[in-house]
């Protein structure tokens, strides 16, 4: 069952990225999704349960919020770069995370890094180190908005 769910998820992801449905594309999608699913299905889902499926849907619901945050951060960084004074105030922020799973910590680190103006440098145990381009970006990390969203997924 894990293999089938992994294959379907990879196939859907392929079609979302491709947007084309020619014979060669569909054939390639099926073949490469089967190969990738074969090697990764044990990592895709820890367990098949109602809780696991709920987490998948919670994560999918999290993505539009993350996309919006990325767009807004892009606009902020564009303003900083295009501003003649270049108002940057780089800062390293170390904070504790309440996330328990490696998946949650990885999602947090990737979400922070995907958001322009911040880069996750290190995650070790319950500490996360982030470089922020401005004090406002650093404050956003301290507010833990992204972490709060991921905690809901983890629950």
C-alpha cells in the first residue's frame, strides 16, 4: 500500500510540474515514478493510518500559506535590494523549536530557507540557527509563525 501511495503521489507531482500530457511524457512519468517509488516508498510514509493521511492533507493545506509567505518575502527583499540605502541589518537568530519529528524539523528548515531573506544554517536537537537579512525577518523567526503551522501538521 505504501508503494502505491508513493507512486500516485510522485505521478501527480510529475504532472503538476510538467503540465504536458503527450504519450512520451505520460510514459516517462509512469516509468520514473515507479522507479522512484520503488527506492523511496519506505521513507514516504512512516505508517499508513488515518493520522498519517490527515497529516498529508494538513501539509497540503499548509502549502498555500507558505506560498503566500514566500511571495510577500520576495517583495520585501526586492524592496531592500532596489532601495538606494539598502536597509539591511543581518542577524543570526538561534531559537528553540518544539517540533519533535525529523520531518517537522526538516519542513521548518526548508520553509524558512524557501522564504527569501532567511536561510536555515543548522538544526541540532531542538535548536535552530537562522540567518536573517533584516531585523524584521529575524523577528518573524522569533515569532515562530512557520513553526506554529508545522506543529499543527505534526499533531
